[in-house]
C-alpha cells in the first residue's frame, strides 16, 4: 500500500469475506429467498430481540431454515483476532445459541466450537479458513475435529507409501537412481490419479478432458507385454502432446525397461482408491504421497513442510493479478498454496480463471523434480505451464515479479556469482540477491534462509545484509526451531518477509519454539501437539505486537551490531553478552592438518564410529600400508577433536596416553594457542555443548552427508571466552559432576540388566510353558490403519519397554462388540511380541487392567498362566532374561523381511519353576533391580543436563 493512501477499514475485510463465502457456495444475496448469509443483523425479529441492538458482522444459516449455525466477526487488518473471536462468542453466539464462531481480518482466521470449548480442526490440524455449509454442518454433528477422508482413502494412503517402498526396490534393480525411481513411480501414479478424476467428473456432470481409451481402466488388465506397449505407444504419446505443449510433464517413454515390472506396479496400484470425492483439491493424495515419502529421504531438500508454506503464503498475502515466482520450486509447494490462496479470494469468472491458470504462478527447478511440480499443479487446477527446469542462478531476473515465495537450497555452490556482483562460489548470497533483483518496485518476498546468513561475520554476508536493509523494508524475521525440517535436516532457519523500494526503519522479530508438531527426528514424521506459536503469529501479525515471543528493533541498533539479524541476539528478555565476549574458535586455536608420516609398527586408529560422545569404545589397529585414506591426522596431548558431521556430538580431549594415535579426517583437530587465555579442558566442555552443536549444525552443508568445512566454516564458529579464572572455576565445578557421572556409569555397568537378571533364575525343575497356561496363546487383531483413531485402547510393540506397559502413548481402534469380546485382555495376561526382528521378538509385559477395555495387535500374542503354579511376573521376567531370549531365538522362523515365532513354539519353551514363595522373591529382587537401574540413569541424565545448562549460560 502506498504511504499516500488512507488506512484499510473493516469494510475491506468484509469485501474479502463476501468473495470467500460466494466461492464456497454460500448465498449472500439478502434479497433472495435462498440467502443463508446475513450481515449486521440476524434473520428473524425474535433473534434480533435477543441481541438487544447489537449488530453481528455475519450470521450464517442452515439453508432453507431460520437456524443460525455460525457467526463471523471481522476486524480490520491490524486488529487482534482473539478480541474479535471473544466478541463473536460473547456478544452474538451465546445469545443466539450459535454453535460455531469465526474471526477474521480477511487473511487470517480463527475458529471456536462453543459446546466443546475448542478450536475447530480437520484431521487434527487447526482450521484456518472459511468452509462450505456442508462441512460446517459436519462440525455441528461430529464435534470440533472432523475427518475429511473416507476410511477407504485413509487406508489407501498408507498402502500407497508401502507400494512405493516395494516399487522403489523393484526399480532399483532396473538400475534407476533414486530421483529417477521416484519420478518414474510418480508418472504411473499420476496416470492413476487423472483417470480417477475423469471418472469423478462424469459422476458430477463435468466434461472429461481425457478420453477413456487413455485412462487406467482401459489398460490395467492387459498382459505385461501388451500393457508396456499400450502405455509407451498410445497413452504417453497422447499425454506428451496434451500436457507437453508448453511444459515438459511426461517423457516420450517410460524409463522402466522390463514389462513385467511395469505390470507388477500397475497391479499394485489398481485396487487403490486415491482421490477423496469430497475434496475440492483432487491432488491431495499426491501431496500426501510426496510428504510421506520425503520422511528420511534425500527428496526432503525439495519439500517444505506444508504448515510452514501455508503460514508464509498468508503472511505475504499474494493477490489476484499479481505474478508470483519461486526460483527453487522443488515439488511446487509454494506455487500450489499460492494458487489455492488466490483462487479462494478472486471472482471465479472464465477470464479470471484463465489468468490464474496461465499468467499467475512461475517456478524454476534445477532437477527432474520439476516434472513432479508440474503434475502437482495440474492436479491442483493448473499453472504447470510456467514451471521450467534449469538453473535459476544462471539466468538473472530484473524487476519482473510482484511476489517471491521460496525455500532455496542451502549451502550449495554456484559458478554464477559474477552475474550478481559477487566474487564467491557460495550460492546462499547469490540466491538472496537473485530474489531481490527479481522483484518489481513495491514487490514483496517471503524467503526461508538458513540461520548462518543472518549472523555470519564474513564481508559477503555483512554486505548482503546491509544491502537488504538499505534497499528493502525488512518487515519481519521469524525464527523457526531446528526440528521444523526433521527428519531430513536439523538446520536452523528463519523466514524473511521484505518489500522492495524503501529502506528498513525497524525489524519485527518473532521466535517459533513450537510449530504444532512434536520435536522428533523419527523417520515416521512429526505428530501433532497442542503447543503452536504459529497461531500467535497469525493473531498478532497485522499489528506486529510485542510479546514474549516477539519484539521490534530499530535499524540503528542492528547497524551497530554488524547488521546481524539473529532473533535471539535482540531478545529483550535475555541479558545477552556483547559480541566482544565471543571470539572465533580459530582466534584462540590452530587448526591441525598434520598428516601421518610413514611408520613401521602397528598404530591405534580412532574413527568417528569408535567414539560415543567423549568415550572411546574401540580402536582399529593399522599399519602404514593398510591404513584407510581417512586415517591421516596426528594429534598431541591437550588437542581437542570433534566430529565434522551435522548433529554428531563426538568430542575428545587428547591425553598423554593418546598422543600416539591416528585420528580420522572425519574429525577437526584444534590446538590451543595460549593456555593462559583458553584452557583445553574448558574448550572440551564448550565443544560438547548443545549451543556449540547448534552453531555447528547451522554451518553444516552438503548434498548427502552434511558437515562443516575447516577452511570456510570453522572461522565462523563463535565461542564464549570468559577470563581464565572463570574458566578454572567452571572446570572445578564440572569435575565434581563428571566424577559422579563416571561413578554412576561404573555402577550401571556392574548392574547390567542382562547379566543380573540371568543370575536370578536358579536351577529348578523345568516345565513347558504350555503346561502352565489357563488361556491362550492367542494372536491379536488386525485392522487397517483407517480403523485407528478413536475407540478401544490397543497395545502395540511401541507400548512395551523393558517389561513395562507404557500406556501414555496408547492408540485406539474402532471395534465391533464381537471383536472386543474375542480380543479383550484380562488382568495378569502376558503380552508377547511374535514378529518383526530378533531385537523385538519376545518383548513382553504384563497387562494390569490399565484400561477398562483393551485389545492387542496381530503382531502380538497373549496368554494367561495358572497362578496356583506360577507367578505371571516371574514368567514375564524369565522370558525377558538372557535364558528366555536364548530359547526364543532358537525357535524363530525366518522370512524374507522378518522373523517370527508361533504359538506352538511359545508353548514348548521350558521354564524353571521353583516354589511360589521363591518365585515371589525373584520378582521382588528384579523389581528392585530395575528401579535402581532406572534411578541411576535418571541421576546420570540430570547431572548431564545440569552441565549443559551451565555451559548454555555462557552463550546468553
């Protein structure tokens, strides 16, 4: 908005709401008898009387009735949404007994379910937009959280990922590399999806785009040879012409060479139902496939988490008529969300739709993932024709785009820095300059950048930040925590929101500590949690309020701090030390690259895999002739070594007896310049800290194994440097704690569960387990994943840990009364895992009526023992001991991907049976042993945590 324009009023918000409601199918013409949206008044006189003269912004009604079902309270941009939501609830919803309330400034939305006193959510994710009447009524009928996927589609989605994993192995044998395998499977999946969409069009009366002869049902049942020929000679040539006229979506032929492999993949996909007919976006199955696949996969570099994409699109708010650009579009996430965002808010005339499809979104992607982005756009509604595959940095763009939204790849190299006025191969500043140059005057950008760009003290980065602040209005810096991009990277990142044409007067900083998902590196992905700072960000974005999570800093303050834009540096809640208290790690140490000279004897070689934190678990013995190429660094007493790899906390202070070892080039070796300024032992504590690891991760880069580079990255690692007296005090304090940790470690080693539990079981007459049972064994129940969510608790392998039932992460499952009766557990039932791997087979626990009703999964079995003969807990402990485990391992059956044990195997296990009194004594001893062991571990972890907190204080 120009500075000469007057400020937007609430009426501007209402215009947006009107358009959104119309596009969602609500009838807004208040002169029409079909109207179900009333503004500034309720529909009936009796309802108006209840409001006592108050005027609601919007009241939504159930069609052809006088029943109000939702209130929408609007505020002009710059007003807090929480206030609007509270007004909607207290002033209008409660007097009219309306169950649902929305608040909006036209960009952001919040919602509330009055009966359940919760915000609305779909598939466990907060609802942040307006919805159709059909979906609104579901919230009234079903509660604050509704499921949008049919059970068939939910089951299909989990099967889809399994099928890709299977197909991935199949295509690997064809010699296809990872990305090629993914693209090839996506091509086939795309054929299935567009065929289903054509069928869905026929059902709703829409005109087909593809004739039936090019669709799945025509060729799926052909023989392998016929199928291979039909797709390559009939289907693909047509699709190449249909979709490749202005953009490369399909290749001329599949890269699969074996017809039987193609046939196998088609047979796997044919039974699946991929689209959800109630979904407005038919590409959601494809998006699910992409999102699920990147977990733990190197495709992760092309995929920004969808909730982050959504919030960025809202912050930048692209509008109809603007041209949007992503110079590193990956699988198309930002372009898709932008397309959807604009489509919801514009008038859907034929002319506007054509402009949206063909003249609105533009993307560039270096890799073959560009094909996936095109497919994604086609399934979303189009926009694929402007996605190109080339290196965006090789092609500078000047003053062309209204909006840039992107997450460019970090820590890459480029040959095109000279095109942007830089003498560097570091692509980070080049990408940012490319983005800045591409904007028109008054254009705006939302960019994810890795944290190092914001505080790196090298001249290139300082100059870049200065250029940004003096030529653009840097509106906000939003710092994300380092689990946002897990599991495929733990890099620290921030979102930059800036506008071209005016210099920065002040910057608003916001820190995201929780983004609504669990902080985990699990390959299964991050599950939803309640804590979500993104909701606060949405609420206060327009006003840029100051809170515990947000604060403003003026340009002069940033300028005096070397133009650093790190959120934490300016946090008013922290009394942060000045940068002069921090030094580059190479200011006080020398980087040692001394290589090994020829030697005659056998030497000890330390590689990163032989070090756990600061404890050596083993050495490799090498001669000079047979030493690995990486075994090439010499160390001396008082050297500090730490691993280069990202998220790897391995470090060591070299002592006198280790002087003669060789260490791997996977380590960085540092030697203290002056021990009167920096103590080697103090530096050991620093490189072991969470904060040092965080800063190291920020600098790590690489396409496969991310690591820091000694020459370019190490000078950027800053460490706190208190006086030598303070260092010595810290060392003395830590020595006491570390001595306690070592003592606990020795106790834990002597109390090894496996050894001691084995010694508890004395020689006694052995009986087969089958002779001791009163019930079972019985295998558990199998249900597809779509049955999970609500209902009866079900025990899975994840719920068993060291003989205990962990009930706090229990899942639930929908069952019939007959199924519940068949698989219901009883008190003192023993539950044992029967399949998976040698590590997991035999894991067992006792069910102790933790739930009123409870069942167990099919990979488990349960049985009950005769308590007049044997103590159930004694049996469970014996099966968990080395004696029981040894018997179990001799009976397992090996299949291709897993091992198993059956019911007759379990019955044949022989257990020593002393008198019941003796069994009780054994149980009590093992209970005490486990309690002692766990207490020691907790004490050890508490001491480590105390040390980390002390070190972290030096960074604040």
